[in-house]
């Protein structure tokens, strides 16, 4: 037996003698030592020192940038070498940019044209210094002059572009080029010019796809960070809106913007958001969903703790409440911190509706949340343990419908739930033209066929259908996903222990909700702990919404006067 085991082990087992496969032939003694496993050390973690400052020599800067960007194999990197004219003198220079990310017309008209062609600005060669200030006192004229400086001369006289920065750090220059700018290097100076000439294609502003409203703004965020910040600026026309730029990722250096109202938002909340974002050690970040998972307080239970929205009006309203908005370049969703449970059952349209209608819709959403979470579990608990709760006729109808079904109630309901989730996922992944077709086929044809084949009972199909429809009424996608997943736990608890199991599950679920915090704010505010319960789930009339949420501890608690409709009080006075 041992010989047979050893034979099969020797025949099928694979042993890799090398820790890392080398795709080239070793040439140096050091590479041979690595292949022979005689090298002691970790080459992967050894960084080759690179220059940090720009060199005064143009040839050195050119060679460094060529090596850094691998110009021999990179096809979209453009290096334009030319001769620059300044004060009738000629200097060597080169321009470096990435093709497809810049506007070539801007480069031709506002960079190369004034630098290369002879004109009054670059051919003026009189021997005089530049007057930078002049004052007259007691009939005596005092002038301050500044000697000729090539950097200042190019910056002030030869660059008609509206956004130009002087850079001396290679890291800043590389980051600017990667984001769509071009860099100008000139011989004899240790300063490069970062010129904003972005011109890459981007999606235009369109309607929000997943947070649609009937009465409200029809603009949605795009994937460009500057477009998104401008959308917020247009709504919040105030100089106290602060937008700070940060970069995340050692490799990607993804641009992010932290937005808050300086005169409203709690300083500690802003500091906490900045602290979490600035202390992320990741190589890359490409979406707001990744950032959300990296900065939320607790990710064990799948509950959303930051608000994700694609609507500028919703983000602006939350900003004016005193929250912090994080915009990520490349993502059409922005994050808002902190988030409470009430925020996820609220819709952007609530503020546009009369408070009676908005509160009615909130009641429907809360009812839908309980239905999608508990209805299958309650159905299985009643049919398995608590049949006495049903009227006799309904009980006989359920028993008769399940008489020919060969599977236990648990297998039956799990099969239907998984089928429904499978149909939902398939309709999302297929092209939109046939997505609705899959839903119709799955809901009508497959469901009816399953009933006719006595695989499932008709009443169970109704229960699963109502549960699925209720899940679509939850406004927040992440909370809806949490309910869809937790639903299976309640199904198992109802099958094992009936109402007792569901009650224990609700108790544990409520404990988890009470335990969670979002950036220091309890998740069930204002109900746990109890603070101003009249400012909870349901909306008051617009004229009574005087205060901002208490749990945000904002610098400016009042958001409108106690008498906001002064026209009405004036009319009464008259």
C-alpha cells in the first residue's frame, strides 16, 4: 500500500525548484546566484534610488524621462524637442505629454507657438531690468527692479496658458503628466513647467441611472472629478465650501476630493475622514466601492455605513446638513459620511414632495423592508410549527397545494429563492434589450411550469414574488443586498425554531445595528441613543425643519429661522 501511494505521489506530484520563474537567461553573477538560491536578501523590496529634483542639464532630464516612461516601447508617449527663444537668445527645450490625454490644439497655439516663433515677447533684448513696483513720495520716485531670471521670464511673458505651475520635484511632474498635463523642460534651469492642457474624452452629464426621481434634478455625477466638483459648486453657491484634493494609491495615485462646509461641518468629523483616507497603504484605487470598504468602521455584517449617491442635489443637501462628501476620480458615485439607518430608507425625492406624501412613502419602504427580510421565514415558520394561526380554509388550501410536492418546505423555498436571485442577476448582466425578456420568461413561464410540474406550490410562488417586489422598493442598493442575504438566515431560523428562532434573529440583528457606528455616529440615531425622536424617520413640514441633525454636532445648528414663512406672519399682522 505504501509503495502504491509513493508511486502515485511521485508520478503526479510537482515540485518547483525555483521560487520565481525567470524568463531570461542569467547574464550576471548576481542573477546566477539568485537562480542557484545562493543570494541572501530580498531584491523585490530593494528600491533603486532615483533623483528627486530636476537637473539644470536638459540632456540629463531628457534621458531620465525616457527611462522613466520606457519610451522605446511606450507608443502613446510624445517627446517634442525644440529650440526656445527668450530675450533673443536660444535655449534647448523639450515638451513631454501622453497622446490622447491632452488637447493638441492648446499645445500648438498656447505653448509651442509663443515659445518657438519670433515675436516681441521673446525677442526683446534691451539691457534693462524689470520694474516690479514704483512709488512716489515727496516728489521722489522710488523704483524696485528685479534682475532677469529665465524661469520668471518664461512663466510671466512666454506662457499665455491660464494654468501653469513651476515644479522642481520629479514626483509632482510625473503625477501631472499621468493626469493629462504636459511638462516643459528648458536647458540651464532646474525648474520644469507643469501646463494644464487636458483634453481627453469623457462622458457628458446625463441622468442618474439608479436614483431616478420624477420631480427633481435630472443631472448625475460623471467619472471626471472636476466635472463632479463643479456640479456641487453650482448648487452650493457659497465660498465656505471647501474642496481638498488628496491622492490614494502608491501606483494609481487616484485623485480624490474631500468636500465640506467650513462654517457648518464638525471639525472632528473632517479630521477623521482625512485621517482614514491619508492612512491607506494600497497600490491602487479605482472606484468609490473600494474606498468605502477601506474606510468604513465595521465590514463584518454587510451593512452600508457610508451613503453612496450619484445625484449632485442629494450630495449638496447632505453637505449643507454638515456631512463630508468624498469624490473619487473615475467613479460616478460619491461617498457621504457619516451614514445612519434612516438615510438608507430615504429617497432624494422626499424633499420635493409634501411631507404627507413623503411620510406615506417612507411607511411603505419600511413595510417593504420587513417583508423582504421576514416574509419567507414567517411563511415557513407558520407552515412547519404554527398552523393554528391560519384560518382552517387557508390551511387546507396550503396543505392541498403541497400534497403533490415531493420536497420538504425548506428545499422548496430555498430553490425558489435561489431561482429568483439567479433571474435577477441574469437580467442585470445580459444586454438591456433582452433583460426584461429574461424577467418575463423567468417569472411567468418557469414559475408556471414549476407549479404545473408539482415542483413547488402556487402559494410559495406568490410569497417569493411579493418578497422580490418588496426588495425593489428599498432605495439603497447596499441595504437591499444586505436584506437579500440576511433573508436566508431568517428562513433557516424559521425552519428550525419557528417564531422563536425569528425573534432571536431579530434580537441579534437589532443588537448589531445598535453596536454599529459610522465615523463615531451611532447607526440608529436618533433612536439609539434617544435624541429628539421627533427628528427621526418621518419628515416634519418644511417650515418646521429648523435644526440640523443633532448627532452631527455642527458649528451652525440652525438651518432656517423659527419663522421661515415671514410673508404669512406679515399678512396676519396686517
